[in-house]
């Protein structure tokens, strides 16, 4: 059984070149931080990345590092109305319950917006996985539940 699990996992950074980056420009936008709802909306630096096929993506970045913070990767994964090529709502439980054929590893220090677009994950979250974010071994839900429980216990 382990043999088949290893067979289907490819680790690649878009070897076919479908999502090559053509243009990047900085910006700012209001983004909800993970688990905060609209009360946590804050203005954060973003980067607009345009792929060669003309699609444009606004991705939040840490202004100090220029990398995409993991909290926004989790947020994108949990946002069922975004990250589907056909525009339909995604089912997060199905996505996290089954590894995709393509699993991307987070580079040391995190993804740059350009790297994230080149993987194709930001555009179609349900078509590939990021290790530790939305693969079957991810602890995203466990971490969020634990953090929510800690916040509740502090209030009590």
C-alpha cells in the first residue's frame, strides 16, 4: 500500500511551464486574516502577478521578506469560493482527505508570489497540494482549532 502512495506523489515546480510569470507589480488590499472574519480585515501589502496567459492574481506578502505568509496559504485553502478553475465552490474536506497527484514543498523561507503562481496552486487549490497546508498530512485544522480553544480559554 505504501508503494502506491509513493508512486502517485510528484514533487515539481510546474515542469510543463503552464503558469510562467510575465509581470509583477506591488499593491495593497484589504485581506481577512485567517479565522478572524470581517473583524480582522486589515490592509496588507500585496503583489499583482500576471501569468503569460494573461490571468492576474493579487497575492498578500510580508513587506519585510517579500514572501507569502503561511496564514494566507491556509486562508486561500479554506476559502471555498476561491481557487477553483471552474468557478464552483470547492469542498475542503475532499481536498484535504486525498493527496493530489502534484505535491509542492514550501521553499525555505516561504513562497514568493511568483513561485506560488508558477506552481499553479494559487489559481486552482484543488488541483495540487502544498505539503503541510492542504495535503493529507496537514495540520491546518488542528492548529486552528487549538488556537481557537486557547483564545476562548483566555476570555473565560
